[in-house]
């Protein structure tokens, strides 16, 4: 999931996919 806008609250894409 490479959505800087949607995942702006996340530290990084890796954390989201973790």
C-alpha cells in the first residue's frame, strides 16, 4: 500500500504492510 495521503498517519509503507 503506497498511499502517502491515506497512510499519512503511518510511519512508513513498511509498517502498513507489516
